[in-house]
């Protein structure tokens, strides 16, 4: 590989990691931003005087809290649900178009926050949604970078997903800067200016269309291409426009008959994978939603203890980028084992994914059991298991889709599974209502029910294992008969 290509690929990987870590999932640091927005007086008109104990007048800001909660609820739902059209956009038009659209949305979102005021508090609704949708496009277009690194492909995909989780620290940094005297507007204007960096990456460090997998020899991408490689890319009919970058994804070239999107969507793998993701994602959402009242109950309402445990939970969430690569390493290490005679690369990928899928489901059950146990010190273990499992879950989700289905459908299938799992996660609302109503604030029985539901996730690794075993059996029979 020429030195230019090595440097370009290293820069692509490093800058992609920084982009995911510092920008893509910023919206999930909402709790830190709310502190600043409340201080600034956003939605403060919804605070009303109310009569408290001993007929004293107190300021009731529950209406303000509800608006902030609604802003985040809409943004987080849009983040998942609109991954579907974003995936179609990426698959249909390629990296450059998808990223330009994402950069536009993200920049509009940062500018809306920068120029919002307490009198224009409602700007937060479109602003946070734009940040969420633009951020997920950064992640979708960056995950293909794993294709550049062959044997380390799954590690890089899971690492990028872990960086996406940890990017919630961005709003925490903005909160610290605000407390140091830097205005909210200044911070978000700097974020808007960073769009120049995103544009430079788009044109110089990423392909116009896609990074294929497996990677062809002498593959090159970006505006700056090695002259040596470019001369090798000239086709037999001397058409210099047809490059290696675009040949593998030319749908008119009958190199390999790939499954259609419909066949992929209706496959057993897809539905098992959707079930695997949905039940575990619901478990995580409900845990986060009931964490505060659970800690209030376990600490008998002691505010210092509640604050201590909430801080511990927040700190563990920032470790997602450290936990996620272990899942990819498990997959890549298993894939690196010698292949059986006649075993295809995809079959080796699927075989390598079984352990990852199984461990993720097992982690979720252990996390759910700890969360259901009414022992306060045990919740430190719960927090650790939760962040590990969440990192394995989302990194493993993207990695499995990338190995189980044709790369030309990755964006659509990734978007479809995220959108459908978002609809499934709406079950958290009746669960919340059940806990608040009939269960009088005690989530124990709901937690036990979700622990049992989480056992359904084991269906997926079992299905993949049986599929690989059946293929191996077919190869053995074919070899014996020949």
C-alpha cells in the first residue's frame, strides 16, 4: 500500500473517531444542557406560584420541567425513527450527499440553539431534533470506515458506536464552560463553525459513494488520489472516469447476485435481530426512566445519597467508548480463526458473531437482575453492567447488520431496525404508567417482567448458531458425496 494511502486511511479513522466522540450523539447529554437552559430562564414563564406547606408561597416549575422533558423525548425518538429515511438516503445517494444533508441539519440545529432566547424557548424543539438527526447521519456514514481495515472491521464499527454513546460529554463540557463565564451562544457558534471540519472530511477523507467490502486491490477515495493508483484504475476501454471506488457498487455489473432489500427485510435473521435489539433497548430505556424514583426509594429520600449515585451513573455513561471495542475484538478474533474447507467469508463472519450476540444477551439479563434487586450498594454493579451492555448492544447491532446482509442495503436495514425498535420502545410509557399507578411507584414487578422478556434475546444467537451448523453439515455431506 503506498504511503499516501496509509496516511489517508489513518486520518480517516482518527478524524471519524473524533467526529463521533465530539459531535454525533451530543443530544444524549441533554441533562447537562438543561442545567444551563434553566439558569438562562428558558420556559421560565411556565413556573407559577403555588401554596406549599404552612400556606407558604413556593415556585412550582413542574410545567417547565415537562417542556424540557418533551424536547428530549421528541429529539430522542427522532434520532431512532428517522434513521430509516437516513439509511435510504445513504444507500441511494452515497456518502457525500448523506453527509452534506447531515452537516446542514446539524449546523441549523446549533445555530438555532445559539440564537434562541428565553423568549424563543420553543426553538429548542426543532433545534434538538435537527442535532439528533444530523448526528446519527455522522455515525451512519462513518461506520463504513471499518471496511478499510479488513480483520479489524467489527472492532472499528463498535468503537465508533461507543464513541457515539460517549459524545454525551459535549453538553457536559458546555456546562463547565458556561460556569467558567463562556456564554451558551459562544459555545454553539463554535460548534457551528466546526461544520467546516466536517466538510473537509467529507471531500478529502471519505468516498463520494461507498467504501466496499471486501475491499478491492488498489482502492482509493477522496478528492486527492494517488496518481499511480489512478493510472491503474483506467478501464480497458480507456475510460478514466470509471474508478475502483465505484466499480464494486455499480448495480449494473453482474459480479454477484445479492439478495434484494425485501428478501433481507423478510428474512429470519432480520426479525430475530430486531427482537434481540428491541427487548434489550426497552430494558435500558425503562431503567433510565425509573432510576431517580428507584434511588429515592432505596435511599429513603436522602438527597446526598441520591446525588452521589446519580453522579456515579453519569460518569459510567462516559465510558462507552472504552467498552464498545471489546465486542468488536471478540468478533474479529473469532473470525481470525482458520476457515473450514469451503467456508465462505460471510459464513465466517456469522460464526464469529454468535459469541458476541450471546454475551450481549447474557449481560442484559445480569444487568436486569441487579437492577431488580432492592440493595442500594449493588446499584454500582448495575451501572457498570448497564454501560457495558449498552455499548455491546448498539455496537453489535451495527456490526451484525454489516456482516449478515449485503453492504448495499446496510443503511436501509440499519435504519429499519432502529426505527422499528423505536416503535417497540414506546411500550415504556405504559410501563411508566403502571409503575406510577397500580404499583404505587415500585417498579419491582415490571423489572421482573422485563428480565423474563430479556430472555427472548437468546433466540437470536441460537438461530445464527444453528444456521452456521447447518451450512457446515451441508459442506460435509457435499464433500463426502464428491
